[in-house]
C-alpha cells in the first residue's frame, strides 16, 4: 500500500500545501491512520484522509501565521497559504498555487484527485459526492482555476 | 434533447460517459452549435487547468535551501571549536556572524547574498583544509597501525598543558590495561580535546572520566539524542571485553581491541558511521548502528549464539517475556520475531528481544520489548552488561531519537519491560502510538 500510493499522495499533498516536508509528514500520518483502521478501498480512503489532514493543517498554520503574513505584505491570494509563499521558487508555480487557494475545498480536492488519475467513481467516493455531481464539480473547478490564474496575471501586470 | 450541461461535457471529455449516453451527447453537440462552442470552451479549460497543475511538479526531496545553510554553519562551528585548541581563535565563526548564517533564504536581501557566499566560502575552505589534513593524517596512521584516538591527543603539540596531560594519560593507559584501557583513554581524551575543562580531565584517571561521560549521557533523559556518539565511545569498552561469554580469559581482549578502536573512530569523525546494518536490524542507524555493528562483529567470536531474528508465534513470545506481551492497542500486528538482544541497540544484550512488527515493508512499525532483569546478581555471565540498557534510561524516562531519513524512535521502560518503538512516521504520531502500547 505504501509503495503503491506514497509518491502520488506526497505529490497531491505538496500541490495542496506547497511544503515538501509537510507533505511527507502528512503522508506518513495518513499511512499511520491506515494502519490503525485498514480501509476496505484504500485509494479513495487514503486521499480523502490526506486532503482532510491538509485542510486542518492549513487552517492551523494560517492561524499561526496570519500576523506574520500581514507584516510581510503578501498578496491576498497567497495569504490564505502563508507558509507556502516563503518556499516558492518558481513564480508560475506560486501563481498557480495562489489560484488554487481561491477555489473551494471541494473543487480543489476534485482537481487534485483527478490529476492523480482518479476516475469519477473514486473522486465521488473520496469526497462523498454523487457520481453524477463529479463532472459538474470538475467543470466548475477547472474554470475557476483558469480564471483565478488569469486574474492574477492581470493584477500583477497592473501592479508593475 | 435539451442542451448538455458543463458537467456532462466534462464527463464526456474525461471519458466517463457510458457508450449510449456518450453517443447521445455527441449527437446533440453535432447538431447544436451552442453546445459545440461550450464543448470547445470546456476543452480549453480542461487542458489549461491540467497545464497549470503540471506547473506544480514535485521538487526533488533532497535539498531545501534552509537546511543547507544550517548544515554549513553547524559544520563551521564544529571546526571552529577544534581550531580553538591550537590557535585560540574561531575563524569560521568570526568570519560569519551566526545570525547571518541562519537567515532564512527568502528573507535575505540581494546585498546580503554576496556577503553570505563569501563567508560560506571561507568556512568551506577551512573545512576542506582541515578535512584534507585529517584524511592525510588518517592514512598515515592507519599505515603505521596506531590506534586512532590515542594519536589524536598525542598529536596536539601546541596545545595547553592540560591537554598534554590528558594525552599522556591516554597514551600510558593502553600499555597498562590492554584493550580496556585503550578504549577508556578515548573517553578521557575527548573532553580535554574539546578545550572546555582541560586540567580536571587531565587529572582524572581514565576510569573516572568514563564515569563522568556516562553521567552526562544519562542526563539526556527527555532530550532529543542529537549526538549520541560519546555514549557509544563510552559504552564500547564496557561491552566488548565481557562479551565472549564463558571464556573470560586473557584471550578475550584480542577481539575487543579491534572492535573498540574501530567504533570510536567512526564516532570521532563526526559523520554517521558508514556501517552496513546488521542482517535483520532494519531500524538501526547512526550511533545505534555503530553499536549494533560492534555487536555483529562479536558474533564471529561466539558462533554458538543465534545470529539473527527469527519468526515466532505469539505464544512463544509471551513465554519469552515471562507471561505478558505489549501490543499497540487497535493495531493488527503483521508478525512476531525473537532474536538476540545484542542486535538491538540499548537492549540488554544477554537476553532475547521480542519484536512485534506492524504494517508492510517500507512503512513498518517495530515494537521491541524485553523483560528487565530483576536481580542483577543472578546472572554471572556478564554482570557489567546489565548496565547497558538502564544507564540511558531511568523509570519514566522517554528517549526520542530521530534521523534525517525519517526514521523516528522512542525508548522507555514500563513495569519491568524495556520497550522501543520505531518507524518512518512523524515523532508526534509515534508518541501517540506509544501511548497505546498496552
């Protein structure tokens, strides 16, 4: 189970958190939980737990770093994920992550799961959606991600 | 058919529509320009979104810039301490104020870059110079066959008198006491070389120095074991000579000298010893590994003893632990093994260890346990070895160890049982799991 899903899980968590080390830690935590309650259908289960952990972890970090973010005068998009901003090497990756941060939790999760090769049935199982709702969720998520990204490009253009 | 919604269009593009439904949707799109346009739009969003996520490719795990800086500065500091004895100066630290070295990469302004790199370059040059000198020295002395630690003290010609005194003691010791003395001298020479308390260390006979070192190692208690190397150096002499169980004769030190001079050499070089892990001791590393290796080395001396861990039934394990076994509440164990204590770092090497393994290879959790000796007087085979497990661990103590490759470990004692839990899980998860050991 570990060998099969570890890399994919870390990649998803890294995309979600922007922090490699945190992604590794959260992935380990997911596997520990899987040891505690072995899931019947591991893939959706592992990724659903991972996304929940990332969300909780993100909230905690956001609370801790809110004051700091104000001081550093980060862009409003990045402020939602302040810990990430410090580690971004690539401007484009930073903009993508900021755009991703503007999506709702569910839309973001659906996109990230799709990027890991999940089919609609698995996405539905991981997120607790009806299978028929996955297409709509993905349609909305893709559109919002692209629009948020373009919007950022405009803002930074104007700022310059 | 009415217009096709975005959800269906995306499902079509993702290949998630059943044959009949897909055909129906495609037929509609072919006949409806508006839906055709929306399909094109959906296609663009889909590929662009995939592109954007593709920009978030996972970086290689190795180097985050912050860690590199920290590692360089730490090494520079260590070097500065060594230089301190000979010259009275700390060039590496002097060249770069610590606060500059510790600055986080993202916050460093451009004008600081030039300065940081220069000072790091200086530190690197010094490290390199000393490293090359050390290696050259190493090669020469290996050829001459001089035990490494004795040489370290004897070779500080410009050092203060205190150090010289310690060196003299260190040098004399092996001649007097044979194998044991050689290793004890290592401990005595160490504090003197660090330049902190020259004269007292010089006055103390090797035996006493060993005791002091042991105390300070015990004092680690709840702290993280950052550099367990001294503990190894301290332990090696006590363990080695006593091991060849049964024939405690003049012949014993022969093996002992070889192992005890090899082990501190690894520890003294400051780097984790590049030692192959023992056959079944997967969860062993750093100083633990060095210690385990000395155990493995001895196996050659006593071929009769079991060499590795073997599968066992739960009943067997319970019998071995005199009636009880500790398990992680709520977890299903994968297997149980029993093996010699000397393969398990810090365990009582005269007794067998029961190992309960959870999870699959790669993400294994290993719970090792051993019934503590009730009265030390009974077993006469190696009374001194009984001290091996307890000194670093008192009742209620928890020792947490951690390595850079993600392997974390905890050791503690609970109602007469010595326990060690390790695995590639975050330290706080490990702690929670340890709380559930019943």
